[in-house]
C-alpha cells in the first residue's frame, strides 16, 4: 500500500463514526483556536511595539535615573507637626538628580553628549484661536525619529524655540489642517515661583502621528526647554532649580549588547539605573508575554483533553476494525504500514481540528482588528490588534499534528501488534 493510499484510507476511516470524530475534532479546534488567537494578539502588539521603537530611533541613547526604592504605601501614618515632609514626598524628592549626580554620571568615559533633563510644567498652550489648553511637555532627544504626518523634526540646541505638535491638538489650537499648522506659532504660559504668569512663543515644525511612545504631550527642543525652565525656577534657590528627573547620554552604536550591559552595570554600581527606549518598551512586552503564556496554557489544557479524545477514538476504531486489521495483515500488510495507517488517521484528526481552529481564529482576529481600529485604537493608526504570520500558523498546525501523532501512538501500536489469526477470530 502506497503512502497516498494510506492517507486516503485513513481519511475515509476517520469519518466512519462521524459523531465521535466530530467531537474529537471539536476539542482540537478549541485548543488550536485559543492558541492561534493568543499568538496572533501577541504578534500584533509586538510588531507594533517593534515598529514604534524603530520609528523613535535614538537606539544608542541611555536614560539615566537615580536607583531608589520609592515606597508608595497606603498605610496611614500619624501627622507630625514638626515633620517637614512626609516619607512619600521625601522618597520622590530623593529620586531626583542634582548637579553632583550629573557630574558623577559624566565621569562614565564610554558615554557622551550628556543632557540633564528637568521637569517643566507649563500652565497652558494656546494657538491662533486664543483658546488655552492644559499641556505636558517632553524634551526632544537628539537622534529620535518620530513618525510625522507632515513637517520636520525640531532643530538642535542653537535653534529657535520649536515643537512637535501631536495631531490630536491641531484643530483645538485653531489650525484648519496638519499642513496649516506647520510654521505657525503657539504660546506657552508658565508661572514663576512667585506666581507670575509669563509666556513663551514657539514655532511648530512638525505634526507627529499618535502612538504609544509619543503619547504624553508636546515634544520641545532644547532652546524652548531652557526658556521654560528659566521662568519656572526664576529666583528659586539653587538646590531647587538644579533638580533633574534624569540624564540622557549617548553610547557608541557599534557596541554589542554585552558591552552596553557593562555600561549599565557600571552606572548601577554608582547608584543609577540606565535604560534605553527599547528597554522601556521591553517592560510592556514582558507583560504581554506573561498574558500570552497564561492563555496558551489554557489552550494546551484543551489540547490535552483533545489528546485523550484521540486516544479514545483510535482505541474504539481499532476494536471495531479488529477483523479488518487481521485481514490486512493476513494479506501481507506489514506492521509498519498498519501502524502508519492509524497514526495518519490521528494526524488527520489533528490537521483538520487545528486548520479549522486556526482559520476561525484568523477570521475572529480580522473582525477584532476592524472593531478596534474604529474604537479604542482609533488614535493609534497602524496598530493592528492581531497579526497572523504564516509561519506561526503553520507551526501551530504542525505542533498540533505532532501531539495528535503522539496521542495515537499507543492505539496504533496495538493495531500493528495484532495477531492476524486471533484478529480474524474476533467477534
């Protein structure tokens, strides 16, 4: 009997008991559906995050902060009149860097282009229509490559005050379109420590596409950051004005991961925590991976139940076809071919169950993508909630077929070891 004949025979034998076979395929379908959909969601999120990291650029930039343990416990503590600050405030304050920290970080010989980042808190931003809106700002890191809808990135340290405006703020500030905003001026209002409101103007050079990484405010260049800081800390004591949330520094992009890790460890020994943009995104990936593993675990439980169903289906099939097996062996069919006949039947159960499960998962994923892009992901263009690479789907089908083959090994061996004479006598 040729392999093609074995496959044809196994397929026809599989549907002798349609109900039993259908229930077995259904169990495999549930497991394959769960795993495929889970892997699809994980792949979709990971692909988007990887795209965001590549868009942001600045892969050779370290963001350095103080390495501290901040205890934000909700346990009630008594108020002490003579206490200058509570423990939570003290912990947050201790997390800030000062000039001494910056000087110590700059002794790291394998880093360059250091920039101490201070937190700026403007009161508002206003555009051509005069409406004022709350705003958060972030300093633009040299080398960053954000995805822009129109315009260009802000200029460097010796340029005029410039910003990148998020697309969601364009119409609110009175601009008719993204292109209309380019080259126009916006105004920031910021208070001095004495409570006096002052304004600073800035030119819009680009409109940025909304993304997970760029959400969080307006990106400003160094000259604008410097002007805002000067007003924010005007007349303030040096120990208050010279506080920084972190320091950015560049390393040689040719360094290996191990060499970069050595730099991070060196800074850690000095009491500082250093991460790249990719490291920060990696935290999100770890959460997604953890959720993925849990869901895959449930899918594997379904496949385990399906494996028991395959064993039961094939044992029943062997019992019902005992005389047929005896006749095939009496006519010269070898043990290996009998084993293959039932093994292929098990694999066909796995194939159809996994194929149908994968196709159903892809269909559900496509529907979910359409719903997500019109609802909670509408502000994140290019974010596909699910993605189903062909190799991933093929791997899932292959693994399920392998599991089915292993599950069918025991009943297949039993069929292969049947004594033809005893089998022909079987009632």
